[in-house]
């Protein structure tokens, strides 16, 4: 049966960040994930995580000034040192939180920039990060994101992600496969997942249109979750959606699935 991770950057928005952990545990989630824990001391996050009994499924490597409009820095030629510093910070938090995977947000296309140059920067940054993550026992992931929600995002299809993996050439670089993003960009969700399953380390879900709860749109998550089981996916299923009427109130879709708390 699938095991679900609450994305605290989307769920329980009525609560302060540190209070969202207990709420997620109460509602039956087995793990949490979010954009990043860096606004809080790592020891504080670790204590709240331990008290909740949850696992830390994943978080992102620092992604620049998110409030200021940045959406990752990994492909930006003038942010290489910032990216490397962010990898070190992410691994420091990962050790404290016992988090075994971190995700890289690639960044936006720069106006007038050569895409080949941005790809070279991204590849070289991932070549730098992948072995350092491996040494720490942490998987490194990259995520294709749809161009409707983030216009100009550099990495938006699984085909591009595959090309990046091939160029990096590391056995410690994987894809984060978000069914919502990929429904918008390319469809063919289950066959694509099945073909790439050995390269996929984490999945996320939301329905389309609107990025709401499963069951509120066009994606048949009953079939998808069954297929994840059949295909042997045993990772966390990240719930990264926008609740329509409160997080707890919208969890009816999850009730048929037993929660497995152990990673």
C-alpha cells in the first residue's frame, strides 16, 4: 500500500510551520517534506520531527530568494558558489533530520541566455553535488516542473531530465516525478513512470486542473496508486497540493489506504 508524506509547504497553511508536524501525524501521514527547513535551527526541526513520530522524506537544496521570485539557482552561471554552499547546508540539515534524499530546483531561464550554457552549469553543479550527497548517504534528485505554474522554468520534461542524468553520469542522481506537473507537460503518466521507475526516487501528487486534492480533477489516482504498488515503488508519495477547504477536511481520498509509518 502507498505511504504518504505531507508537504508542509502546501498543507496545514493555517498553522505555524513547526505546528504542522503534529497535525500531519494526527491525520495519518507517515512522513513530511517541504521546500526547505532553513528558516528554523536544525535542532529545533529535529526535535519537532522526533516528537511527531514522522520521517523526513525529502526537502530541497536551498533555491535562492523564493519570495523574490527565484525558482532555484542550479542552472545560473553567476550562482555556482551559492549552489555549492547550499549543498553543504542541505547535507548538514539532512544529517540532523535523518533525511535520505534532497531535491534540486533547477532555476529559471535567464533572458537572452544560451540554453546550452545553462545546461552545462546545471550538469557541472550536479556533478559536484552527487558524490558529496552519496558520501553522506543521501540521494540527489532533480524535478521537472510545468511551465504553466512556473513560466520559464529550465527543466520541464522527463526527456530533459533523462538527458541531464546521462550527462552527469552519476549513479546517485535521480528524478522526482510529480504526476501533476507531468500531466500538464506531457501526459502518459503511468507508461512514463514505468519506463523510468529505476531512475525515480520520489513521487508527488496533486490533481489537475487547480492542483487540488486527488479526486478533484482529471487524474485517476486510484489507478495510479495501484500501479505504483504493482510496479514495486516503495518510496513515499508526497502530497503537494492545495487543499480546497482545509487540509484535514479534504483527506477523505486518503482513508482507503492504510498508513505505513516505517520507512
